[in-house]
């Protein structure tokens, strides 16, 4: 058996500017990047070095919503669709959390048309921020699926 290197093609590497150099010219090589429907989680460090967890829900029909746990342990729920659906979904998300845990105090800190902060570390119900994010993301996905036929 003999080992041999075969050149199949050239794949340009991306530089720190987000471009590639092809034949000495800076080019953007991305044709189209699509994410499959599902739930995606990521963790990033904010400017203070504190972890911020984000969950993105991508629907089969193009709806996309994001849940984020910030450094103050608040869930920010944002949906990128119709305004009436946003308010209705936020109300349902709040009620699901309230019903499941039946706590004496779960309050919405503020209600802005597309973002609802919800305290997640209330009464020690969640042991970590990522647990709270997963719960809230699954609750929001459930809401999105149940409302697909209502818009």
C-alpha cells in the first residue's frame, strides 16, 4: 500500500476580515448558508466576560425566534414575525412558566412589543442559566408549533 496526496480542488481559507483571497483578490465566497429548522444553542462572552446563552428556534415555514439569558439572569424572548403573534406568544410563554411551576411570584419586568424579560433564577427553580434557557426555548417552540395554523 502506498500513500499519495491527490489535489481534488482549491478551497480558499477565510481570513480575519471575513473574506478570502482568490488569485490575489479579496473575495466573499459564500453563496448561500441555510440553517435547517430546529433549535440551536450558543454561548458567547459579553464585553464583561460573562457568558450569555442564546437559543434560536427556526420553524419549517420561516418563523424565527430567539431566547437569550443575559448577565442579569433574565430571559429575553424575541420573535421576528407579526406583532400580534409576538404579544400573544409572549403572553403564552409567561403563562406556561407560571402554570408549570405555580410560584407565588413570576413577574414580567417590562413588556415591550417584541421583547419580554422574565426572571429565571426566581426561588431557585433552575440550577443553572442554561437549564432555564432550554426550558424556555422548548416552551417557545411548543407555542410556535401550536400557533402555526392560527396566522
